[in-house]
C-alpha cells in the first residue's frame, strides 16, 4: 500500500464504510413496507377502499441511516400509511389511528409476530423478531396538498413541494378526538424531494459512474437502473458522520442531543456540491449555523417544505437544547479540524475516537492498513493532498440568517 494516500478523505471514506447500513437492511425495510401495503389491499381488508399507501420516511428514505451504536440497538424504520381517499371531514385523528390499529394487529397476528404492538404518540410500532434487529413505526395520515398549497400561497412562499403534504395524528393534542381541520402537518416526500434537489447533480454523476463501472464488468446497467440507496453522495456521507459524532457525544444526555432533522436540514442548506466527503463535511461545519435564524424571541430552523414548522421549536422552552447544539457544533469543528491536521491514519483516529468511538475509528484504520502497525503510524501526504484544505473553525462567528436553498 502506498502510504501517500493517507489523507483525511481516505480516512473518512473508511469511516463511512463502517457506518453504512448493509444493502440487505434497505431491502428488508423495503419488503416490510410492501408487505404491509399489500396486506392493507387484500380482499378482506377493512381499509382497502380508502386506497392506503405505505411508504418510507426519515433517514432510510434520505439515505442517511447509520448502523446502531451497539448490537443491542435496533434500526428504527419510519413509515407512513396515507389513506388517499379519506379527508379530515370524515373522521378525527383518534378514529383514523384506531382504524389503522385494527389492521396493524391483524397483520401482526397473521405474520406470527410475538412481540406486542406498541402505540407511539403519532404511530403504531411493529417489533420484528430479535434476529431482524429492527422495528417499524407506522404513522397514519391523510392527504393535505390543497390546504398546504393554500397556506403557502397566502404568504407568497414557494409551494413546489406541497403536492405530497399530509396530515398526521398526535394523541397528545387536545383536539385528538374531535373532528376538526386542525391536524398536525407533515410532508416526508416533499422533504425528501427538497433534500434530493440539494445534491441532484452530484447524485446523477455518481450513478452514472457506477453504471459505467458495471458496464465495464460486463453487466448492462443505466443510470435509471441504479437505486439511490446504492450510491452515497458526499452530503449523505457527511450527515452520517455528524450523526455518529452527535450520538457518542450525547450518549449520557440523550434528551438534549441535537435531533437528526436539524443536522440534516442545516447540512443540506450548507452543502455546495462538493465532490468529496471531506470537502462537504468541512463546508457544512463552517456554514451550517448561518442557516439558523433568530427572530428576536426564538431560534428558527424552518422546515424547507413548510415554513410554519420550526424544527427548533423546543429550543425556546428548553434552552439547554440550543446550548447543546452550539456546544456540539463547536466540538465537531475542533475534532474534525484536528483530524484534518493529522499526518497518519492513527493520528486521525486518535483525534476522533472520543466522539466517533474507539471501535469505529480502529476498524476504519484497519480497513485502510490491513492491521499493519507500521502503516497505521506512517506519515503520508498532507490533508490537502485530496483537495481538502484543513479548516480553521475556532473563530467562526455565528450569524443566523434566513435559510436559503428552497425559497
């Protein structure tokens, strides 16, 4: 092995290889959605006439899911069950959730699942067998495109993502059992489309390169044949790394740790099409807090598909959450700056081990060196050899502004 490939980019690529979810996990999740969706459309289904559509949301949909910290933890697979031929005029949130409950329990029994169905505030939870190592959250929902478009047009806001807007249930709300127009809003498909728009050109180039590589190996493949989850962009990789850094830093204070949707949203705003993981990561760390706005009373991190939703809405009542975010960002800047300044794989691992974890950092180094002690400690090319200049974050000023990239 040529030690001169010893750059921060090579190390981060090795970290991603350890963080990535195996393809069979994505396929397993996909089978679960399809299986439950088919169940709802069987002839005996009590909801078939309402055209229920089951689809993925969250990190699995965005391609930013990471392996659990330990083998004891499960993959959290988030899904939506949207009843496309029902409206809020027909029933209450409670009634919709109970309607889905009946089918979830019948599916659970028919498939011989042993762990009981659980109820979350917004969803029903199916726990699969121990060996499967995942559970599926199913959020009942109704279409909400017309209302969402009306709300956004009223404030002259871009409504391009509104066609996929939905209304969801939440048992914590006082009107949960009332038939009313005021339901919680969501738009996982719209958010996913916005996220995709922030990396569209890079994704196409990567899919094209993968298709060409397959063709050279004798396989016939086109860009359209390559599923998104088989290609990892620098934006997705940077988010995965930041999420693991966050997980370890807040392992003992999970209630205050920055939530994934905040990290993902700010990272997507800050990303500028960099072609390397290191370039994306450092640009994101440098710029992400510039997309936090303060309106004089509270912090605002707007949902790019719905400006009425503030992802930082809990920061005002729980200021420790805001403090935790900025503390985490300061720490991440220092840690990755130290890693970028390192001249050996081992030094990079040492810089990141406290927050990325000893096992992950060690396995990343082993992946690069084959466990060779001399190569672990050998100095290689500078951090700038991969086109990455080691950043300096220490004095970066936080200047909250209006989030860009979707207006």
